[in-house]
């Protein structure tokens, strides 16, 4: 219970206020799928054990939740804590002085020493102060395969994208949808990012997402990425319009589809369904071509309470400290399927796929920045629009799409 | 059909015009009923049956499990309390919102049709214009307004919002209805010395049940089904039922439970549906009685 | 301007003004105020929160060069015209049929009306299911043996708009029918008698006598339908999420997405301003017709 003591210390430090008494903190988030809900429960239990009370404010769908969260904070009805993507949205709320400053607790607990990659903490920093807690690392760079689908149909289990492409027609013949996709734009956009790495390597990804290199964006490797999305288009079913990612994951779990390109959160669904990595399903980081990971992730923010109520602030700091504590990090990430934000914990309980991920993270060269660190949500949105339009329009020439892509990068912020 | 007598109930049922008439009505009815049929059927099937069967076939084994689950135990996030919590919240929002918005709008309509003052038509026009503004556009400024009024995130806040957004259409309805009443009534009352409120309460309101029924139908439907305003302005304690519905429907835990979703859907729609079933009769009877119109 | 229309011009009308205070507040503060706020900040570089950094027409420049916005406009135009015509025609025809002293009128009316009682979340969910080729109607018919049957409007970018229309009309026409029916019931029986005596065919009576008499009902209906079209959002989100691709995007969704998901309030407000302006352009001739020429009675 390092966290608890630290929080107490912080409380006293922040003005010698009363010892933290039981406080209700409402926590808003959009983690409502099976694996996600199980992971949230870890947080809630840990927090409740400190004598406080986690009031769950789940709202399904980030698109529904974000406006509510932002308008409630700016409307003067702040929740105790909230999941929020780091980046511009949050930054402006921080700038407006609406978030509780976590620097004291972060320094006390030494977040900077153990949070890795360090970039995650940087995205919580504003003018040297810390305003959020990264709670996990998510990477989109995964493909999930149902082993049974391949074995039962006498096919070799693909070890990389190209083998998968080769096996797709055979799957189709057996009445299996080769690739499960959902209808939401971010899913397609994420897939495109995965292809960027798988086909162009780390170099292409860095050139575009870090250096914003227009030549690379217009180059032949990027053309291949567009073509690969075109190929993927031919592997999906007709019913994907409006489908959620976890419903697509479920198609892989139940064997309706062969594979899905989706972030590691999909693994939460596999484990809720009682499936075992390496036995029932397989995972290919970087599509089996370049096993690297981008490092997006979730973060928690703590909006300033209405009247700067010191008891609420104390409870907020306590929760912040708790979320990154060793024990909670292990349990939470095992449930969520994501990787912990600290490397100094024992994850022997992790399954094959997570072990793969941990191993990849050990080498800093394998770590790519996550989307929200590279682009504003506005730019990401433009990319989503482009990818989803291209994905759905076989008549759209690759040159035209790529030209638009270059234009987006050129104007990106 | 053109020679169809406009009179009492037809004597011959096999009149070709009548056959066409009923055929059209029945075909239309099938189109309208199909989704309800699927919802009800699905809500009474077990998951294996849904996975294997087709959506149109009736359940082989009828089960009410999904209904119980939707009402009582369906999960959103950490809580597994189903829809029941939201039901009472929705009621708390619905009843005052409907009453207040209708009272205000009916007075507006009355003032606009019998007591026009300088600029009243301008306000009315702006009001109609307001009904075309997408809600999403108004969210930001409204958050600011309600915050300044100190009612953001409260029951009062959400009632305020529903009153504002109900006003354009309701005012239009009342104004049109009152405008169709004979001016002589009004003049006679004035001669008898009745004032603004006297005429409204003693003469117009008693003459207007049909339009009040229409207004109630509109408001109950709109407010009960509202998601966006409820979730932002009502505050967490008062989340309406639609928020729970959205959570249940859009948050799949594992397999998508269509049967629970459908049951939850029907349960959420039950209140406005009930209002329709009950007041549908009143609606037409009232208007038929109000022969003054036209 | 309206003073000459009311019976007692000498009366000060104080009560009426007091009674109209909520309306005056709503129109001035909420509708006018919010619209002005929208227009002003559409010229700003606001991101997640509104800021006073003005950038001229930059947001508009970008807006009109965004294929998603252009597609949204095209979609709302198609959806608007088709659904307006369909709702009015179908609503009126159903009402006229219901007005033929039919049996089971209550049952039919309830059947046509009930979809209006359901929220768009519900409508979207059910229709998404029926229209989904791998789950719904197409699968059901194919399972019955008609293998080549195809009903996949929702999966193709050139037909998805009709999928929206099917669901939208399903939900909306019942209410139009109810309003029309109310209007028809308000028409005096004597008119029908007179028309019959004169030997005027029924359809002509409807077209040239009854419909002109129902002007108020039509105006109300038109406002209700049209404002619903401009605001079309929930149904799209529930049914297609704008897909496939951007094929079923609509302006209100563009506004919402940019305002909240993409943290670009300036862009969202530019889109809103275009929507508001369009509505104004459509409404002004109507206002002119309604109030400009004649006063009632």
C-alpha cells in the first residue's frame, strides 16, 4: 500500500488537511466491453479497499462519452475522475485550469522513474506539471487469428500477413470470412497504421508519424499500404457497416472469421470468452513482419472539484497513486489485455501474447509513438475519413487517395 | 373508390374499392409492424436459437429470461442493475418537463393568436427558426447558460432544456389551433369583461383537449427518448432510461445478446407506446368533437 | 406590425407580454444568442474550447474542400427531398384512406403511429438488423431457398441512403398521418355533401378543396418534418455510423464529430453556420408568404 501512504503524505503536504475520510468519487469512462469492464473492476475494488467509494459512471461508446465528459467539466459539474485520451482535448481543459495538479504525488511516488516509455508521462505534462496518470500501454500493431478455423480446414496457420493473404481464398471457399472488420472509421485508420509498419517497416512509420516526411507519404511504400487496404477490402463480409470492434472480435472467437487486425484490447475479449493464447488463438505483432509496438494508451484525469473541496482532492490523489501501483497494474493489465506502464513488476501470469509484447517493449528501438502523440484528434479524424472512404470505395484510385493523404500530413497539426 | 358514399358503415364488404382500400392499409401495416414483430420474437428467444434461426421465425422455446435480465441485471460498466434505475429517473424528468413546457407553450400560442403585440410575430418566427437548429450546435452555449444560471447537472437544468426545445413546435401547434377557433368567442368574452387569463382558462383550455393531447404525445415521446440532453444536463444521479439503454445496447460483454437488447428496447419504448395506445383514441375523438375547427 | 389584426388595439396587452416572457427569453437568449455565438466563433481557430483567435474564412475554406462535408450535404439533400415527399404523400394518403369510415380504425392508426414513440436508438438497432445482409431479410429469404435474393442496401455506398430512408420514413410517417387525419376530421361534412351533390370526384375534392383548407396542418407538418431532416443525426449513428465509408454522413454528424470527437470547435461552428444560413434562406420566403402579405381574418 505504498500508494495509500503516499496519498496521505500528499494530503498533509498540500496544506495539512484532515486525514482522508471516505469520499465518493464518480469515475466516468467508456470501458464497457467484457474485458474492459473486468479491468475497471480491478481499479474500483482497489479504490474501495482504501475506504473510499468508486461510483461508476460508464457511458458506452467514446463518441457518446467524450462530449459528456468535456461538457460536464467545462460546465462546472466535474466528476471525480475520468478516462480521457491525452492530447489536445485534455490539454485545453488543463490550460483552462480545470484539472487537479498531480505533480506532488507523481514526484513522491517517483512516476518519472518507473513509467515507461517516458513519452507516456510526457503527454500528461503541461508546463512542467503533471495532470494525468497513464494506466496502460495499448498498441494497435496486432493481428488475432483463430487457430481452429485454419486447422479444421486443413490450412497452415499463417505466421505473417503474406501467408494470411495466401490463405484467404481457401477460407472464403470454406465459408469463413477471412478478415473481420467493424464499420467504425478508427478501426480502418488503425489498420492502415498497422500496414504502414508491416509493409514499410519502422522507418516508414517514423518518417511519416514523427518526421511528417511528405516524400515518404507520397512514396511507393505508402502506395503499397493503400494497395494492402484494397486487398483487405476483398476479405471482409457485407455486414460490417456499423459493426463495433468487439463484435468483430467475437466473429474471430466464434470462428465465423479467420482473423482481425485490432489493438491488444481485443485480447480482453478472447480471455473473457475463456480462450487461451497459443491454443485457441494466435497473435501476430506487426503482422508477423516487423514485430514492433506503437504505444498509445489510456490515461486518467482528475477534474478539479467544484469548490476545490480538499477531501475530494485528497481522494483524487490517492486514486492517482493507486492506479499506477504495482499490484493494480498487474491485475488491471492482465484483464484488459494491455501492457503495464511500468517495467518493474512481475508479469509471469501474463499469457503468450502479452509476453511477446513485453519482450518487444524491452528494446527501445521497437517502440513507436502512439497516434495521439503524433497527431491532433482533428488530423486523426481527417485520416480516418480518408481511410474509411478509401476502404469502402473500390472505384477510388490509389493515386487520388494517396494525394489526399499527403495533403493531410502537409496540413497536420 | 371514387363513388364510395361518404356515409355510414358500408353494407357490402366485397366492393372492389374497399378491397383495394383494405389491401393498401394492410400492406402498410405489415411494413410498420415488421420491426416490432422481430423485436418481440427475438426478445423471447434464447441465444442459441438466435444464432441458428432466422430473425422472422417465432421462438421455438419461449423464454422471458431476456426481459428479466434487461430490466433487472443487464450490465453497464460495473453495475448490473438493468434498466430499472433509469425508469424512475426518466419519470422524474418527464413529468415536470411535460407539464411546464406545455403550460408555457400553450400560453405562448394563446398570446400569439389573440393578443398579438408589437414584435410578437418576429419572436414567433425566430422560434420557428430555432426548431431547425441542430441540437448539437446549441450544446456548448447552453452548457454556459445553464452553468451561469447555476442549474447545470440538475433536474431543474434538464427541465429547463426540455422546455426550451419543446417550445418551437408546441407553440406552433397551439398557435395554429387557437387561430382556427372563431374570433367571435373571444370577442364575446371580452365584452363580458373577461381578461387575458380568464379567457384562456375558462374558454380556451376547455375547448382544447385535442391539441393538448397532441402536445402531450409529442413531448412525452421527445423527452422520454432524449439521450443527448439527459446525459449532459441532468447530472449523473438523474440519468434517464435511454442512457442505460444505450449502455446495454452498445456495450457488448462477449457475445452480443440480441434478445436482451430487444427486450431492453421494448421496455424503454413502453411508456411512450402506452401513451399512444391510451390517447390515440382521445386524440381523434377530441378532434372530431372539436368541429369548430376549419 | 400585427396590431391591426387584433380586436382591441387600445388594450395595452401587458398580460400577454408578461405571459410571453419565457418565449422572449428563449428566442433572444437561446436561439438568437446561440446563433450569433455560433457565427462569431465560426471565424475563430477554436479547438476543443472556444478561443478568441480569429482566422477569417479559413474554416469555411477547409469545410468546402472536405469531401466528407460535400457528401454530407449531398446526402441530406437527397434524404430531405425524398423523405419530405414520401412523408407528406404517404402520410396524407394513409390519412385519407383511414378517413373512409373503415373498420378497425383504431388498430390501424395505432400500428402506423407506434414507431414514432420509439427512440432513434431503437429504430436504428432494429433496422440495422433487418437490413444487415448477413443477419436480416436477405439471409432469411435465402434460407428459405431463394439463393439469389439480394437486399443489401446498407452495405453499398450508393444505396445506403435508401436504407436510411426506409428506417426514417418508417418512424416518421405515422405522425404525419395522425396530423393529417386530425386535419381531415376538421373538414366540415357539408363540404363533402356539397361536393357530392355537384358530382365532383372524390380525388378532385381532396386535391382542390380539402388540401387547401388544411393549410395550417400542412404548415405544422412541414415544420416538423423539415426540422427533423435538418437535425438528422441519431438515426445515422444508430444505423450506419456514417458508413460504409462516408457514404451516409450528414451535416449534423459532421458538426457533432468535429465539436467533440475531433476537438475542432471552429470547424464545427463553420459547418453549423452553413446549416443555419441554409435554413434561413429556405425560411425567409415562407415567412414572407405567411406574414408578409395578408393578415388573418
